[in-house]
C-alpha cells in the first residue's frame, strides 16, 4: 500500500499526502480528483476500443472520461457500487443507450476500428455483432425453438428449416441447454427455470454469431448451481467471443474474468489483471470496495 | 502506513480478523518464551525448566490447530480479498513457522535434559548463548514488525539471518575442532551441535515471518530469494 497511486489533483501537494494519511484518503474520495485510471486499461488485441468516453443523462454526467480496451477472447469484468456507471458504460458498447431519452454519448468508441456511433451505423447489425444478456432472463413469449431461431431468421443468417435446426441445436448445445430441452423445443421458453431461461437467452444471443457478448449481471437472479453453469459457459465462450460482464459478485468477477475494471462515481478508477485486483489492487478505492470497507 | 483492518462494513469481520491476528501474536509470545526457556534450561542445567518447555509445546500445537480452524472459517464465511486475504494467508503461514519454532525449542529442551544428565559442562555454551540471543531478537523483531505492519523493520530483521548463518557455520567448525581434540567429548558436543542447528533454524523461521510482513503490506511474495519483487 505504500505504492498506492492516488492520482489526487495537483491541489494536494505530495508532501502533505505522505504526512497525513487521513487527508490523503479524503482527498481521493472527491470525485473530481480521480483524474487518471490506474493499472492496464489498454490491450494490444483490442476488439473494442473506447477513448475518453463521456455519457450524459440530460444534464447529469454519468460517465467521466473513460478509456478502456476490451481484447479479443478476453473476459473483462466491470465492478463497482450501484450507480457507478458500469451498466451505462456497458450499454454504450452496442448502443443500447440510444433507447433512453436524453442520453448522450461522447468520445471515441470503436469495434474492430469502426466507429460504433458513426453516422451511417445501423444499430440492428451492430447489435447482432455485439449481443447482450440481461440481468433478468427475458425469453420471448415463444417456443424454445423460436426464441433461438428468431435472430438468425430476421438477420437473414438462415432461412431454410434445416439450417435453422442446425443453428438452434448448436446454440443450445454451446449454451449447455440442449440436453435439457431437446425433447420440448416447441414448449414456451418462459416455462423453463430461471437458470435455464438465462442459458436460453445466451443461446439466443450466440445464435446470430456475435463477436462480442455483453452481460449485465447475468447471474444475479440465479441460484448457485445455475450460476456455476453460466460461469462455466462464459469460460467456454471466451474461446470464440469477446465478453464484457457487469457483476455485483466480486467472486464471480474473480472467477470468470482475465481483467477487472473498477468504476466509482462514473469514473474508471482501476483496470488490472483480475489476479492483481483481488490480491493486491493498486488503488485504495478498489481495495476498499472489494474488501467491503467504508469507501 | 495505514492498513485499515477495522473499517469493514461488517463489524463482525473486523472482529474476526482482529481476533486471529491476536491469536497469532499470542502464539508468537508463547513460542518466544519457549525459546528463551529452552536456552536457559540448557545454560543453567535446569531440567525442571526443560520439562516445562516440553509440556507447553503441546499447548502450542493446539494453538496452531485452532488458528488454522479460525482462518479457514474466515475464508469460508467472508471470502476475503486483497489485504484481508493477505492477512489471513500470512497468519496461516506464520502459524506454521511458529509451530516449527516451538518444535525446535522442545528439541533444545531435550538436549538440555540429556546434557544435564551427563552432569558436565561441555564447551560450546558461549556459542549457543550468542546465537540464541541473535535469533530470539530476530523472532521478537519479526513479530513486532508484523504488529506494526512495518516493512522497513521486517527487511532489517530479515537481513540479520545472514549473520546468524555465518555464526552458525563458524560455531560448527569450532565444535568439530573440539571433537577432534577430544573424541570422548563427541556425544556431548553432538548435543551442542544439534542445539546450534535448532537455533539456526529458528532464525530461518523468523526470516519467513519477516517475508510475510512484506507480503501482507506490499502484496509482494519475496520468499526464496525474490526480494527484487519488492517494489
């Protein structure tokens, strides 16, 4: 902790900080003084590249100058207290914030070097490339089969029944759900258990062959066994996809991700290897959050 | 340096961590006393004191098991992270070192009993006293550094082990000379040698404790010559 990078503003002289740890702590808690993200926010293998992202809801600024890369075949976990902006940031990555009135996104966001917020970007194919899984499982009120086949159909990925059958089976297999549902594909998706519904949503997301999967607290409504299945699945999916996951479970972040990003009051405080974040975080705000201290 | 182990939202967690730390330091106090008593028993041919060391040894073993159990419970209940995790891990490791120091102390106590029975004052006591004082200081200082989360003092104490190792080697050479001079002294001098060996090992354990202070405070694992990892 001696090497703690505080990034306090220039108003706080370094000498004062060293003399007075209490003042040092108070200084860093002021939002305006977290000026730079500590750790390793960037990746040589960036799939998603975000630079100086600011997000506003009307007059309120929800995200302050966040820069982060999400690498190919990497799972990045985003953690932080409620209202820290992690979900808002996640939703920028496939423009889900477009649907929110008064929401404005500034900064550079690219997927494989292409601007996500470019004027000519059509959000429908974008969201096919960057799929999303939500906190609450939200299967369509349709059969299990149609839930998975819907995306490929509307995106024109497959039209013939045989092709669709194959996609449905493959997606359900990869989501670890096939054996449980293969005999009742025509039954409503809403009739499955919570954990099964969430895996169905994952199957639905991967049916359109996305490149990136965004997960917003995918396990918060699930029991530990269903959670373990999803986590196992995330690890398998990493081979083919880039994954960003927002989670309130620190243990989950520690288990599934390679890098962890800690958000605090709309700022990105620290990004580091998950191992580092959970054993020896660089920033004391990260330390306070993951150890359950007053922060 | 502030480690803030008393600032968890869960007060019970604060108490749990505080309590295993206290337990470990109490065990450290007992073990330090054991080393002092064992050496004293040897130097003054006090077999009663040596017997006491052997009795207390069982208590120390029990302490280690209890501490292990409490640390395991904290891991199971709290899934500690960052400095909390390092504190629990360091305490588990230090408890093992302390238990081994206790073993060495009871070995010395056994030598004391053996040497007392022979009734002669063998040579080599000066060396034993000298090394014993050095390692007792190391042990004290290492635990003190842990209490105060003091990396600087831990590193200083850690460096003292080199001198202890040198003193040990030179004492061994001297003992070999005694044995060559007077082969009848071999069995007695061997007891002195084993004692010196035990003391040297205690120095190593104190060094391990210092390494855990660094691990706790800095998160750097400097064991096995990895001191460069200390940023």
